[in-house]
């Protein structure tokens, strides 16, 4: 659930996991699902939202620039806007129905 995915924020490259905590340092094996999901910096938390959102509008995920509630709200709003602006996207669970939209 964690990879060094490079992205750009305000025109500069950055890594999302810049604010690493003990749960993100090193390779972790045999971790319980509860421990894995309780790590706040994990890419697994809101992964799809993170991949679709405009992180620059959330102060590049700077944890001290705004509250987590405000940051999450901005990320969700920008992810939804980006989906709305896409020409097409499909839902894996409804792949057949999604493909029909292209016909």
C-alpha cells in the first residue's frame, strides 16, 4: 500500500509520503490489517481520491497548512470535479455496463 510515486505540486516534484511516521519507515512484513490501515500516511487511505485529486489545491498535502478535515474536503471535491470533467470513466464492478456507454 505504499510506493514512492512521484508527482508534481505547484510545479515541483514531490513524494506524497514526505511526512513519514514510524509506520511508513522500512519494509514492513506480517503487519495486521488493523495496523496497516491505521497508518495515516499510507497510500492505501483514500487511494482513488488521491490519484484523482489536485494535491496542489490542498497545499501539497502539507499537514500543518490546514486541518485534515479541510484537506480531505478539498481532495474529495477536486477528485469529483476531475471525474466530472473526464470524457469517460468506467467502474470495474460494472465493466459491461461501462463499456456500453462507449457505444
